[in-house]
């Protein structure tokens, strides 16, 4: 399936509120390219997903988050317009007159997920910003994450629909066959309701007859029967109304706060199960509202300011994320905005690292299914002087769909770019990314391709690789289009680079740092561009071995060293020039590791130069 062509708006200023931003005519920066590619990938990635948004803290981090939010809102609006152009029914909102319709469907109908609903491409993102600093004073920081999520979802849709869903709502079920009915009458609920109303009417009638009809007033037994029947049936209806009123007055946020404030209950094993039950109800409610609103819903949770909190509380936030991600159907997108150089030492000071070899690099990457590390770069590339033409969104890049449709991959444009006839425009680069991504995934699926042999056995690592390849290829093509050149690397080489960064982050970072130190200046960079990465690593392997103690935790992240040698020396002999081109699009490599290595190399060189400086004797000026 292919998406329609949408007219692209320009990026929005990052310092303004994303809701009130308007497009400007400024050319895109490199940060715009990174954030746009990430936002478009998140529109296609299966949820739940956790994005390890690794970037230096401060103003730039806030700016990057604002850009990602703006581009996702832009994508949301244009998808909505495209669905209307295709003749789809207009989406509904649980506000105004739509509230009455939502309450009616909540009470008497069961939602059904049909094939037509699965084909809908319009999205609605619910953006929630969680600043850990605002909850740093409380004892249970992780509870603030859950309560913030519940509060904003309740505020977005309204308190009344969620309260009714707690009592009468039901989770959508999948349609059988090719049925397109999205709503099925709850026959059991209707029969019970009509039965209660009928019994209530009969009880009231008996009571009225016993009270008003002459000659029967003296029959006390008839009065007792009428009163009992009316009170029992009426009490059932009143209890249902009281349950709705209770959920309306006592929000999910207040329920969780009561649980966390109870010392008697907090120590019991069922505490987290109660929290999980509240989250499951919230997930079911979001699934119901997807069918009602005729669009797909995604809750984007931006988590910031973790570096300002105590280490134990930071670990609690990661535990809360694991609780929210436990449901495979949860429509959550977590943007974990952290600076690894700050958060890793913070985590290593806690007692939560047991079982992870006290390695702080393993803890934040464990829940991350899409690492996105933005390297340091200039404010604006001179090549990005012209704004790109309209975009075309790509196909749904879910892993299974790609696996079953690799035979349909378009190859003609791919061969044209490889011949290097002309530099692609931004529009061509965006549409060409579909073929490149298919080609890269074909290499991963092909058992005869040597690249498939280097895939890790861990399913979480495989998912990170699969999620990272689309962003890497898009960045590669867009940066080439912005520079007015053709991407010389093949999709297979880019996919191999993603695998290399995921499996051997320490050795790759060390090689890149040594290459950077040796290639200071344009002349030196041109001189070393033809060297293989394996030769660079071999040349400085002894220095890495000497630093194995301070880099021990980073070295433990790497896979088999012999496979690393086979990868670079035989199967994928990347050159220094290719590495420099790929470094700018490497988002699944923690760049703080390379910065730490650069500092250690500089300190080691100072240590070797110190004895020489102490042996130098000062010569008097007159003796010269």
C-alpha cells in the first residue's frame, strides 16, 4: 500500500508553542532533517515504542522536542485532510453533540475493529510533557508519570465518557470475516436494562394498586411485595448511576495517589497490579475512542529533566515505563529525552543495577526500542539553502508487511541513483526511501546474505535494528539531496552500518574517535579517507587495551570481538570516507561514548608527555 501525496509545510520555530506555531520560509537546518525523519518514522512504527532521545541537555534538547512535536502535528493534519479527500467519513469528537453519541455507544454498543478501521491512515497524537523535576520532591517519582498520563487522557476526552466506560464500556473486538459493522448492540446489557425497568414498573404498579385501589388497601402483603420488587430493581439502577458518579468525582489520578499514600497497602505485592489495572482500563478506553473517532490514537509521552533528580527516583521512572509498556496493544510512544553522559553515572549510583553488571549503559537502553542519538553539528549547513519540494509519505514499514512484500520492491529508481546520473531532489529522495528501505530489509531476510548472520539473537536488539534502518536511510538520502549530491552508499551498506553500531558500539566509537583525531583538518581527512576502518582499529587496538579498565563497562556492550574482525576485515570493509559520511546519520550510537574516549585519549597523551617535560632544563638567556 502507498500513501497519498501531501503538501508539506515548512518547519516551525522551535521556541514557540507547537500549538500556535505557523510555518516560516526559513531553509531547514540539520536538526530539522533529523526531527522530521524521526517524526515520520514514529507515524509508522508499531506501538508501544520507546525512543531513546539522546542529546545534550539544555536549550537544544527543548528545541529538538519542539521540532519533533511540530512535525508530528503537521503530519497529523495532512493525513486528516487526505482521508477526507479519499471520501472517508469525517472523524467525530466526544465534545458537544458528539458527547451524547459517545455516551449512547458506550452504554449500549460494543465496538468492533474492522478491516476498514485498520486501513485508516489518519492519526491523532496526544502530547503529554512529563518534567521529572516537577515531581522530584515526592517520594514516588514513578507514580507521577502514571498520574500525569491518566490526568491528561481524562482531560483530553472529558471526565464523563471515561467514567461511563469504567462501568459500562467494553474493549473493542476484531471483526470476523469481512464484516464492516463497527458497532454491535449489547444484547445482554439491553435485556438486563429492559428487565430491570420492567420489574421496576411491575413493582411500582403493584405498590400503587395496593395503595390506591379500594378493597385492596388492607392487604399488607401486597404492599410489601410491591415495595420489595420496586426497591430491588431501582437499587440496581441507582448503584450503576452511583458508580458512574464515583468515577466522575474520583479520577484515576486520585486513585493512584491514594494508593501511593497508603503505607499499609504500598508494601503489599498487589500494589503494582492495581496500578496496572488502571493502565489497562486506560488502554481499553483509548481503543474504544479510536473506533468512535474514526482515527488512530497515539499518546506521545515526553519525559524530560531526569538528570535533575536523585538516582533512585530516576530508576523508578524506568520501572514505571516498563509497567506501561507491558501491554502489547498500548498506543504509547515514549520520548525519553536524556543526556547519557549525565544519566549513566546517575544510574550507577543506585542499587537498581543488580543483574546488569553495574553497567549504567545497559539500563536506559533496555526499554528503548528505537535509539535516536543526535550528534553535535553546526547551526545550519550551507548546503541547505533551498527548501525542498512537497513530500510523499512512505508505506507502512511494519516488520511483517515488509517481510511479505519484499518481492514487490521497486528497483528501477534504485538502479538509476546507483548509476549516479543526477542528484535527487528532496521529493525524489523522500519517495526513493521506500525502495531503499525495502532493499535493506530484503538483505536482512535473505538467509543467503552474509548480513543476516550478524543479526543478534536477542529480539529486543533485532527490533531496535529494524526500527533504526528506516531513519538512517531517510537521513542519508535527505542529507545527500540537501547537499546536491547522490548517496553513494547502497541500502545494504547502510543496513550493515546500523548492525555494526548496534552490536559493537564501543569498538566502533573507538575507531571513529581515532579516525577523528588522526584526520584533523581537510588535508588529513582526505589523506585518511581511503583507509579501512579495520586497519585504523588494528593500529590503535593496543591503546584501547591499555584503557580497558576505565572503558570496561562500555566494552561489555560489544558482541563477539572475532565477529567484529570478520565484519570489518572481510564482509563489510568500510572505508574512512564512508564512515565519515555515515557518522552524520548514525542515530543508534551513543555519541557520549566517543566523547568519553576522546577525553581519555587526551589524558593518556598528557600522561606520556609529562616525564619528558620534567627532564627539560631551563637554559639561561645569556647562554644562548
